[in-house]
C-alpha cells in the first residue's frame, strides 16, 4: 500500500460520517456548512488555547486591531488545535469530501482585521475547514463563497470578470456563510471566497488538507503552494515559538499512530522540505 493510503485505518473513533447530501453539496458548489461540529466545552478550550498562543507568539508586538495576526499551530504548544487535524471528525470529513489519502497542510489561528477581498487558495484541490470562535454574520464579516467557483472553467470566468469589470467587491453575488461557535465551514481550496464588514478582531481557526497527489505535476503544485506560504507568512508575520512546521510535532513524541501516518504522507509529498527550503536564512 502506498504512503498516501494509510491514515483512515488509524483515526480516532467517532460517528461523524458525512451525509450523502453534504458530500454532494460540497462537490457541486465547492463548500458545505456543518452546524454544531464542536460542543461548547471544546470551543471554550480552543478559544483559550488560541488566545494564549497568539499572546506568546506576538509578545513583542501585541495585537492592537490594526493588522491581522496569524500563527501556525501544528505544535505541541497547541495540543487542542493540532489535535483537531487528527480528529476523525475532521480527517474523516476531509477524506469523504475530497477523497482518501489526503495530505495535511496546516492547522492555524488568525485574528482578522477588516475586509478580505475575493481570492482562492491556488490551483490544487483540497479542503479548508474554518472554525469561527465568535458568532459571525453577513454584516460582521462572515465568509462569502461564490457557489461552483471551484470548477476550473467558472473560476477562469470569475478571474476575467474581476480583471475586466472591476466590480464593487461587496456587490458580487455569493453565498453568505453565517456561523456560530462550534459550526464548521468546509470549502474547496479553488473556490472564490471573501469577507466584508467584519470587526477589527475576528478570531478563526483553520485546518487544511490537500487532495492525494496523483503524479509529479500535483506534487509540484503542493510544494509550490507550501513554499510560497511558508515564505510569505514568515515575512509578513514574524513571531516567536511557532515555526511553520514544529519539529517537536513532527517527532511525534506522543506516539500517535494517526499523526505518524499523516507525517509520512506529508514527507512523501515533500511539504516539510519545501517549507524548510523556503524559510532558510537568505
């Protein structure tokens, strides 16, 4: 069996199988909202961990509401957030939505400021899972997605529309994904998304998985994506204690079989090497 086909056998227990309707919605429209995925206790613990991690990472440049903060959390310093990447509710959902053999990319946390214009996450397929830590709606910065924009032809049309028509970004027709703490929004990397009208402190966690690589071209696309984001995030958000991929997390001192299988997939896909090369001192 290839390295890319082993995680499903070792995920933690739990009965969170996606319904056929949810899977169909994701594949047709490029996103799906899942209500009440985490309970109140889990949300409170996650929120506390994110606050502590942000304060530690940015001790010298505290958050003041004028600029976004971002921190990667595949780290023993963030066992709750990083643990979600191994949780059967998230890993299992990813494999149901984008196919078996997914490759973990990132678990992270954000404190968002202001608007985020229309964009997608690149040219390679995968799933981004978003967990807002406060209630959020259309007028307070909820995620907006253009349904079906993960499809290549439609995506090209959207890019051409933005380039030629230069529309008022808030007027673009889209689905508004309102959310309560504990809800999850999952969308395809290639789907066009944005956020407008939000406060100057929207706390959000994300967990991201790539589709299983199918050949050299897809491996190149994954490695290019990792390298670009590793370099950009280091330049834009200099921080302490939280590297893009934490070596202690990779060492897997806890002996998690699920994590070990994910690490083997990530190694085979070249994500650690791509990040290391991109962030090496210049």
